[in-house]
């Protein structure tokens, strides 16, 4: 027998030396949920180990993130008040604006990325402005009118000191509109991490609890992608690249490894991000807490799979933990 591939797997040293895909702490992004108030470190029941933080608690949290070797955070805000257009989303005193300033004051080198969408801030819980109608169920998400609000949100975050804005609403033209707004206001240095390929997924459930939001009626299938489609992902990504996106994203991650691979091959010049979403995290946590999986081995295998598919960066609620494991 001349062919013996096992020879190259015989020792830990050989396996490490020949490993094709690697994972480093600097490739991970830690999401954070920020709320108003003081001394708040409130657990999210459906996401064990994840918390809502008040702005005054961020210094402690980001210190741990930096010590774990993580270079970036993604902020999601929980507003004090919601209305039809999500006004706090673009307020100078909004929870995200305050959080950006607080983080930059204590960790100026930490990359701050912010979600740019309306769903957490609107009374109806949808990702954009709604058409008027006497029948609630017949109201539709308005695309072009929503872009004007997203522009205001992105500029407001830039004014507060953000490094990267991440529009997630899957509105047509959102990247180009935000790019123009940022450039016109003197923020051409702010990058755009586009949720270019965001599926209408069942795996977002725990996130809704974390941000205390969700659609009051209907769903998001009119703007988020059909899970059955993959060619459409290439079209969405092509449009966002043409409009000025600096990063592309696929969300969720593990159920869409084929889509990640397709974008990695189709757009090799673009940094590619994938989001291991709340449902993916909570499934792992549930199995781990039941003793069915080893936490470190299962999490590392899942993240390596996302990297192997072609993701350059991974947004994961496990980022801080993995950073510690790797160190």
C-alpha cells in the first residue's frame, strides 16, 4: 500500500503544521446589546452567557473583550422609547451614540461597528417605514422612504465616532444611499459592512428577546432573502459592491455554508463576513448544557467550518470565549 494519508495525521505536530484552515481571535467580532439605565448587566434567558449592558457597564465588558484578543464589537441598541420612525436611532442621545463615545473613551483602538436598521427602534418592529393603511396587516415596508432614515442613522453614528456601519435591513439601494450620505457629511473614512445576503431565517428568535423587539404583525419575507435561493445571493452582493460596500456579509452562517463559499469564489477581492446568529449560539448552548456536546470542541468545529467555507471574519456570541481559549 503506497498511499497512506494517515502518515500525515499521526502526531499533533504534523496535524498542526498541515492544517489548511486556521482561526484567530482577530478574525472574530463580539456582538453587544446596549440599553439605557445604570448598573445593568441583565442576562438574556434564551442566550446563556449573553447580557444586556447599560452604557456605564461597557468599560468593564470591553476590557474583557480586548484582553481576550478580540479587535471588534458590533453594537445593537435597546431604545428607551419606540415610535413609527425609530427616532432614537438617529438621536445624539441615543443609546448607541452614547455607547460609541463610551467605548472610544476607554478603548480607542477597539473597532466599533454598529447595526443600522429600524426594527429595534420602531413601535411596529419592522425594518423600515410603513405605508399608511387602515388595516394594519396591509401596511407594507417602504423602500426609498426608509433609505432617508438609514442615512440619518449612519451619519449620527459616524458623528459619535463609529468605525464601521452595518446596514442590515435588506433595503434596495441602502449601501449606495448611506455611502453618499456619509461622504456628503465628511465621513468618507467610515466603512460600510453590508448585510448583503441576509436570509429570512428561523434562527433569529433569541435575538428578538435580546433586543426586546420583533414585528408586531407580519414577517420580513418581503425584503429578507428566501432560504431556498443561492443565485440571488450573488446578485445582491454584486449590487452592494457596485454601491460602495467595503465588506460583504452572509447571515446566518452554518445553514448557508454553500452561500458563503459562493461569495468567497465570486468576490475574492472583498472581505467576507458571516454572522453565527443567536439561534446557532443557543442551539449549541442547549446541547452543551445538557451534556450532549463538549463546548470547546463543538464551538471550534463550527467556527472552523465557517472559515473553511470562505469567511474572513465571523460575528459570533462566542468571540470572547474563543479568544480566551485561543490564548
